[in-house]
C-alpha cells in the first residue's frame, strides 16, 4: 500500500507529531513511510525556530523531504515546489513506502495532489505592475483586481501585494480570471487520502500563544538576527513569514519585544482563519479532532 496520505490543516494542530506517529505505525506494519514537507516557510534553511521545524534528532529516523532547500533570499514558487514534491512522492512510492504530505500551505498541498495550471510570466508586465504597486500601494491594486476579477479579490488579502500583482498579471496575460488557474479538486493523484487536523478555536488560540512564547524562549530573536545577516530582509517570500517580520521590526527598533510577541500571536491566529477557509472548501478532506484519542488508528481506517 503506497497510497499517499496528506495531513493538512491549521498551524499548531499537531500535524508533524501525528505524521511521525503514523510513520512508526506504518513501519511496524511495513512498508513504512516518508514525509514530504508542504509548509512553504520550512523550505528555507535556517528558518527553524519560527516555523516549528522538527530538528533532525526529533524526526525519529523518519526520512523528511523538501526541508532546508532554499536560501532566505530565494523566492519560493508553487511551480518549483510542485515539480520537486511530486518527484519526491513518486520516488517514495517506487521504494514501496507511503508518502506523507504534511503541512498547512494550502496551495502547496493541492499542487502535489491536483492538476494545477501555471500561466507563464512576462518580465515587462511584472515590472510595470511591481512599479505600480510601489507607487500606489497594495490596497489600490487590490481595488483594481476587485474590479477585474472579484472572485480572486475575495481570496487575496488587500495587504498581499505580491499575490495581487500575480493575479493581475495572470488576468492580463490570459484574459481569464485568476481563479481559472487554481486547482480544481477531483480525484487526487495516486488516490491520495486527505486528512484534516483541527482543534477547538479556544484551545488552538491557547496553543498558539504557548508556541510563540516557546519560540521566543527558544531563540527566535537570535535566529532572525542571524538570518538578517544572510539577507532575510531582501527575501521576497521569507521576510513575510509570521514571526520573522515582527521580530525584524523589533530588531529595527520599531517595536519592543512584547509588541512583537503580541503581533505574532495575532498574525498566527489570522493565518489559522485563512487556512481553515482554504481547506474547509475541499469536500474531500476527512476532518479529525486533534484532541481525540488514537488518531493514528482513525487515519489508517480512512486508508484501509
């Protein structure tokens, strides 16, 4: 049985630990399992504390793929991730093992499982839109997108300039709505099973606050300071990671550490709402309560 299992859902629900428990149980049953990361920020080398990346010594000997493959100055793209993640999934299956696709980046998960069209890019058009973004700001560009593609505007935050520019670029290049290039859920590749992990909102809010406190106590400020020396501020993708942008503001003297902590908690809760909105639209997902007993048995019952 090499049918992939995708463990998805909001951050701080316990997906990484469940993946390890699953891998150990699958190893006892044979043939075993390997993890394919589907968290965009865990692709980056050195972004460890703030992304809750499992250190090698905590991975229980389970092979992990697509961790630490980018520098913080690199721009993560879904197209490149799709290519590499699908190759990893196929190689794991060829070894007779179960791929566990684990993460909370919705588009990345779907890039592995679903048909996803990647329209090309036009450097001149992108440069023009980037210049307009700098000149008028993200909210004004978002208003333009809302006029041209209302559905896309509803799914993209008015503050997310990079995604707004990309959506406008796709609309101009293709003459079609940006949503037309997004994945259309059907039968997932290799008949993968999609398992969503979530918790009661109050309980998850508590875990988020505890996680942020643990990250700060575990060296997040020092990690961000070190990465800033490697170009984190210039990284188009990495610099926007929750926790990292807030600590950068702290290091730049704009806010104190308490305010950085507060903003990180708020931003993480906002991220959870977006993740829930994305994943809950997918009727293929089997949802489990992360606080329920014997989650491994519940997941394997969906596969058998």
